[in-house]
C-alpha cells in the first residue's frame, strides 16, 4: 500500500523503529551530558560546538536511513536498499568519528570510569579491532558477503538478520574510518599517504560489487522476491539500479573522503612543523656539520656565526685566487 517512491515519500512515509529511537536518544543524551560536564569542569575550554553538531548529524543520518521513507521502502526497492547501506557504512560513521565521542568521554569522566576507558583502549582486543588492516578486511568482507552471497537472501527473508545487518554496517564503517579520519586516543597513527592509499585500495570493492549487481539477473542474491507494487519497475531493472547506486554512489563517497583527508593534510600544523624540522636539519648539516639536533639555532650562536663568516671569507679568497 506504499505510494510511489520519491522525495515526498522519503519525507512522509516514516516507520516506527523503537530500538533505533531508544538507541539514538540514549547516545545523544550521553554525548550532551559529556558536553555539559566538560563545560562545567573547564569553562575556559568548552567542548567545540561544531563537533557536537557533527555527532548529532551522524545520529540523524542513522534515523533517516532506518526510519524515514528510505527505511520504509528498503524491503520493496533494491536500489533504495543499497542507498540505505551507503548511508549506514559510509556517511553516518565518519560523522560520528569526527564528533570524537571517546575523547569527550575521557574529558568528562572521572575515576574509576576514566581509568577503565583508558584500560579498554589500550587492551589487545581494542588494538586489534582498531588495526587498519582489520578494518580494511572487515569492510571488504562485509560489502561482498552481504551483497553477493546467500547471506543476502537470508537477510531479505529474516527481519532479525536484516536489523543485525544495519548494526554491522555501522560498526564496520566506524572501525574502517576511525584510523583514517579520526583523532581518538587509539594505538594506531597513520601517515596521510597511508590513509589515502587505504581509501584508494578499498574503492574497487564497491566498484566490483556494483558491477556484479549491475549486470545480474533475477537469481542474484538479495533481490526482493515478493509481489512488487504496480508503480515499481521490474525486478531486473531494480537490481541494475541498485548496482549503479553501489558503484557510482560508493566510489563518489570514497572519493569525497579522500578529499577530506587531503584537506586535513593541508591544514595539519604538524606537517608544517615536520617540514621545517627537516629543512633546519639540512641547513645544519650544510652550514655546521658538527652541530647536533639539540643545539640552539645556529643564527643565535656567536661562535657558530663567526665560524660561518670565516668560512665565507676563505671561499672568497679562494675565488679571487682562481681569478688571478
């Protein structure tokens, strides 16, 4: 009985999902509690408002993906189902990561909670789960297994499995993007070139999955098999549209994430500091080979400056001698 799908349906055809509502409200309340607590404890340095806004935007994306018309039509239209997946694995997790909920918790909490959180972050389990290689493998396996294997048929028939899939997308997306765009106090610290390489290497996973679905047929896993509304296109056309959504939409979002990393790289003051440090080291090696990295700046050392001037004077005499 759903009307034809469109922007009006997305905005008006909302569905009840108590588990989603309770989870989102609880997370938002805990985050805002941390913001208020930090403001009280550190009035001169409150929690950035823009991070609060980004985190709440991430929760809003989850609500839109699961409770708006996008969630209402995910069992009817395959391509809408794919758009929902992209929102859950590639849009909501980065927004939640930029909100820095773990750092906020550390700032807002006291012992024993503060110590417990730090112990968990330093545990072998957390180190493995936030390991970039694990996040990369989990992302690739999740995209392929849940779209191109018989698991897709199970999810299409079983509502519990379908709900578990949504949670899995959020968790896997969070673990994959955390070491790439996050600044939480985890073990792993990646260079910007490494972050870009990871994003570049994961793009073919979305491309491959989209192409397989885009050229599939009615036997492709995950395609809704029930009665289709009269206004809906054929199942095969719906399947191909879903493949295009995964291919084009997934690659576009990943490319946008690469642009975000480029922007972070260009605005990172530590990169400029490292560059200056390298240039200073090269200058020391050329002008004063005996100076160590811990020495004061050569321009402020009278002895080194006098030696440098004497060195220039000898070079000048040598040049004059060759001219004669």
